[in-house]
C-alpha cells in the first residue's frame, strides 16, 4: 500500500511542472507556464527512491501535459525533499519533445524548472513550420518559447508560399 501512495505522490508532484503550450506566445510550441492541466505518465517500469527524492521511468516513457509531449526510453525525475514540486527532469535515449505542431529530438534532454529551460543535447533536431535546424545543442526558454541552437548548426528553411 505504501508503494502505491508513493507512486501516486510522484504523479501528483508532476502536476506542478510548469510546461504547457499557449497559443498567444511565439517560439517553439508556444511553451508557457500553466499548472492546471493534468499530467499523464506511462512507462514499462517505475522506481521511486524517496531517500534521494527521485523517480525513474524506464522503457517506452510517455509524459503528457496539455499540448506538451515527451517520449524517451528513460526519464529521471528529481523532486524537492518535501515532495511538493519537481526540481528537474532528465530524459535520455530516443528523446522526442512535441509541443503543438513543433517537434524536437535529441539524445538527451534536461528540464530545469528553476531556470525555466529545456536543454536538448546530442543530435538535436528542431522542426517547426516545415523548417528544420540541427545542432549539437538546443536550449528552449519556457517563458518566451525562444530557442537557441549551438554546435555546428545546420538549417533547412522553407520559403513561405505566396497564397492569397
């Protein structure tokens, strides 16, 4: 019974993660803060270690909140000592981040709630409106939705069509 309450606590803790799409802001997927949407998680395995305030989701991990979706083979969630909020989320292996129509992939992703950033490293690829940019590193600002790419940046930009 204690294990079930810990698992439910971890899922409830996840609800304070401030990541959701907002159609009024520019940038990748229009990321913004909104903690009212429920968070759904799914994985093949979940391990919770209350002593170090961490939970691990392993195998076919899917995390959704509003329009924001995260897929990976492994996700580590680090939460505060009093289990009231999530401090960080680290994903690795086959990482896919989708927000609205925008998509980003990488080997790893590190979401730091205090800084309000998601940093994707290793073969980062961002696709938006038919345009793609690849680099070693992509950093997303949650508040503004702005993206910064670094490390051998390559892009394919599609010219807007002339439609009336």
